[in-house]
C-alpha cells in the first residue's frame, strides 16, 4: 500500500524539484530570506510556543533557538555563492589535457525529522542547509513540543514557496508513513532507538541518512583550573533548558583534590543563577512531560543526592547533584537528558580516560584543565563527536566546525558548509580534450610494446 503522504506531500515537491526551480541560487536565497522574516516577524509567537512547550525563558530562546537560527541564515546567505561554486581540483599529468572539478548538486526531496528539546533550532537549522543546497523539504517536527510544531506548520506555508517545503505534524505513526517514501536524504535528530528505525527504513530505498543522536557526554575537571569560572560554565551548560540538551555534560569526572572546591563552587553558582528554589524561578525550564519527569525521578532511587532533587506539580525538577553513583545504575547507563548531574571522583586523567573508553562514544566531551599535556592526552586517547576544552556547548556556535556524533552518538554532520555538503551530492566532473589521444590503453593489446 502506498504512503498516504505520497500524493499531497511527496509528489508535488518531487515535481517542483524536477522542474529545476531550486537550481536557481536566487530562488534559494529568497527562501532563506523568507525564513529570516518568519523568525523576526513572529518572535512573540515563537517565545510563547517555546514557553508553552518547555517553560523556556526568552533569553534562552534568543541564545539557543531564534538567535541561533538567524545567525545560521545570515552565515548561509553570505556563503551560498562560494559553497555552490564548482570546486576545482588538480588533474594528473597522464590525464592531461583536461580539467577536473567537484560540483555540488542538490539531492532532491529530503526528509527532516526534528526533536523536541530545541524544537525551533533542530527543525530549522537542517531546513536552512537543505534549502541552501537546493533541495525540497518535508519537515516533521516533534509531537512532544506540540506548540512549536503547530506554529511551524502554520507559518512555514505562509512565508516560503509551497513547492519548497511541506510540514507534516504527528508522531510515530505519521513518521513511519513518511519513512516509506523514497526520499533522497533523511536527516534525523533524536534518540538511538528511533535512529535505528529510521536507518532500517532508509535502507529499503538506499536513502542516505544523517543521524544526530545523543549519549552520555563526559566532563573532566582537573584540580588546577579556575574553579569559579569552571563552575559558572558547567552550571550554564548543564542547566540551560533544564539539562534537556544533547550536548549537556551528562556526568563529571573530577580529580580528587578538586571535588570539594568544585561542589562548593557549583552550589554557589546555582544559587547565583536561580536563587534558593530554581523550580520557581522564571529563568529555569520545565521538563517536557510527565513521562520524562518520572524517568528522571526514578534515576535518583538509591543514589546519594547532595543537592536538589525537588520536583513540583508544574513539572519542574530542580538542579540535582549526585555523588559517586554506581556505574551499573540506570543513572550511569542511560543518557540523563535532564537536570541531574552525577559527580564521580577519579584519581587522575588516565582513570578518567579509561572510564570514558569503557562506554559508547559520546556526542561531546569536555575538559576543564590548564595542563596542556593532559588535555592533549584526552583529545588523542578518546573518541567523541566533538571536544570543547574549558567550556561547554558554545563550540556549536562556531559554523566552521562540523557538528555530529560518532558511533552510537550519530553519523554525518552539519552546521555551516558541512550542512550544505550533507544535503548536496558532490559530483565529480572531468572534462577532457580531443587533443593528444594516447593509444596506450586501446586494444588490440598485443600490438602494444608494454614493459609488463
Ligand atoms: P525520539 O527519538 O523519541 O523522537 C524524535 C523523532 O522521532 C520525533 O519526531 C518522533 O515523532 C519520531 N519518532 C518517535 N518514535 C518513532 C517511531 N517509532 N517511528 C518513527 N519515528 C518516531 O526523541 P527523543 O529520544 O525523546 O530525543 C531525545 C534524544 O535525542 C536524546 O538522545 C538526545 O541526545 C538526542 N538529541 C540529539 C541532538 C543532536 O543534535 N545530536 C539534538 C537533540 C536531541
């Protein structure tokens, strides 16, 4: 049976793509400028939707959602001409006279499946890359962030060419139907379990996939670092969005001598950021739903909670510190994706490296240290999607760095030109001349006096 999205969603986009509409760079720029206008015109509605979904403060929206998307569009508009140009490469002497280049060409109709934790950014950022590269897009936002999903479904058709993008709202059932279609690329952000479902479905059509997944991102702290700045940065990176961030530090590996000063400094910064009761503070986010809140509170069973652990009826959970959780407990086996921060004491950097290498490859790895030798050792002896030294997820704001996982934390990447290339087929082109047609390769071979 054919997918119910074939006739109204997929085919019109495919026809528009085949008409050559999106080959025109000006058409692509118009779509990006319209997206820019959508975000700026509707800032209030966006803030409201994000507040309804996650209790997000406006300042956080600006830093991690709307502002991020607008910077992304600006950078893409500025770079589009350069990225889409043929990329000249050299041609070996034996193939002269001739010239060679790589031509980025759009893939076709692509599917973008978004996650709920940054429901604007994680939908629009891949869409920006896909449109810039000249593709038509089906966007499936997460049903868990239902207000942002509904707003995107309402606004995108008003601002963008309806031949460029179509939004399908819904959950597993709708996503499964979409996955039956022969897309030219699937870009999925979310958990490992659904990532496998996406990849299996894609294999049916040999559709390439980008999987932006998660995992437990470790954070190593040496005793020689500036504890106040370290604590401030850890607190922001962990508790922005109440820890519901794929690149949040999942747990700390702290050198023994640093443990007490660090815990004190973190508590001081938590109070400075959110006061005595973060769950009542308007600068602190809510947990997405009751199921996730239950999952998080269950992680605390049998653990040594040294700070926080409170929840309220409105669905908030306070910043929570857990000391030395057992390695085999669910808290240390699953991605936390919430405001609980386990602190594990290690005796040295090598012990931290061994701890990390016993686990699946994380999406991000952080280290706070002034010891260049130790930093180098950690970078070269561990594997992760990204590394940031002496800070947290700010590395994502650098468009010149690819963003993506490795192993179970994902495959493929995006941001800046990496996103453009993800949604492009990099076509090899060699242009030869009719001059100097060397006969060496032609049959009959017996006539050739080769040295073989
Ligand atoms: P999820 O994987 O459950 O859902 C993501 C999307 O998949 C949604 O659009 C949903 O509708 C769809 N979906 C759900 N069940 C499905 C099914 N059975 N068949 C087909 N589609 C289905 O999202 P989640 O697990 O709650 O998201 C959290 C995870 O996402 C965490 O692991 C986090 O680290 C990761 N994440 C990664 C990034 C990144 O950029 N790498 C960003 C955000 C979140």
